DNA sequence: CCGTCATGCAACTTAACGGTTGCATTTACT
DNA sequence: AGTAAATGCAACCGTTAAGTTGCATGACGG
C-alpha cells in the first residue's frame, strides 16, 4: 500500500511530454487553433483547408485526442470534434513550473552574490 | 513598403511547432527542467543521471538548441549549456493565444444565445 | 430500397527519431 | 611530450510517425 510514493497532483513527465508532442506539429497546431476558435466541426470540415487527406486529418485528431486536447462525439452520420481547454491549462501549468524553477535559481544566485 | 502584411511579433507556426516538439519528449523535458533549476552544466554532467549515452544527450541538446530553449557555449575543454527562458515565454504566449481564442468563441456563443 | 455522404479500418511507403558504437579532435595537467 | 578528460563527427539500426490508397460500414434522403 504505497500511499506516500504518489503525490496527489503528480503529473507524470510522460503525460506532459505527450501533450507537448501533440502540439509539436504544424498541422495539429492549426487544428487546435481552428477548433478553439470555431467551435465543434466534423472531419470533412476540418479537412477542407488543410491541404491533406481526410485520413491524415483523422490520424492527427487521434493524436490530439490521446493527448486530451480534443474530444470527438458521434452525432448522426458524422463525428463532431471539440476543443478541450483543460489539457491546455495543464500544458500551461507545466511551463509555469519550469519558469518558476528558473526564477528560484536566479534568486538563489542573486543572494549568493550579494552575500 | 509592406508594413501591414507582417505583424511585428508574427511567430511562424512552424517555429512554435518545433518549440513544442522539442518539449515533447521526456528526456528533453527533464534536461530543460534540470538546466532551468541548476544553472549551466556540461554534457557529461547532464549525462550522469540520465540513463542514456552521452551521444544521446548531445543529440537532445541539439534539438533543444535548435528550438532556442537552450544555448551552449564552449568554455575550455567543455561546453556549458544554459537554459534560455525567452523561448519558454514564446511557448507560453502561443498557449495564451489559443486560450484567448477559446474565450472569445465562448463569449460570442454566450451573446448569441442571450440575444 | 438505393445512392451517397461521412466516416472507419487496414496495409503500405517513406522519412524522421532516438539511440548506439567507434573513432577523431581539442584541451588540460604533470 | 604524453596521457586522460570532454567533446565532436559519422555511420548505422530499429521503431515510430506522417501520409497515402483502397475498401468496408453506417446513416440520410428521396
């Protein structure tokens, strides 16, 4: 029973990595941007201006979905994809965490020099 | 004289994508975290607890460097790598931009419903 | 029912990624 | 000068990722 070993809000490195990895592609970045701005859309709609095949877009949506950045719900004969803002918040927090580390390091350095 | 066509802070999609892509790997994420917290380090130092070969770490540093997240300066017979906080700020801003888009979209929706 | 529109599934190709090993080069130390 | 440390460079390998094509399935509209 190892309660201690697992902090409550412990976000695993791999989760964050997969999040950033999902954002680390131009096509996917555009998809996320489109969905965050335009509400729910179907695959064919998203495929329209993308310059890629529908299948390619489907795969990208799969990646985004695994990372939690997007969620698709079937509606009739089409599937509507919507942006999932929580994932983005997580990403932001981890960036903030690194920035905070950096600030602390600077502060330590400043104090050490000032001594 | 095309001032209008090019916004001053126009960050190309591919740049942001390469930034996130660089962060989209556990090993690199740890490297960034280490460097942001521990100041400048040499490759051998960074290799120590990584569980990887020095060459692997070197490659990862190359990726991080291309993304602007890290910068290496030669100092004697070693090369010291330091964290570059500006890149992280860029990443954060692009996340903020998407979040802002999302908020606007919600606001538009709210007003439309309220009408 | 039948055509068609939207999607799902699978196989395949190409290129990039993460990682390794081996050797060369530069710098420090005595 | 000569040795050991720190790094650089290059070839190579296995795996995954991005993208394609082809075909199957499911829902809508007349």
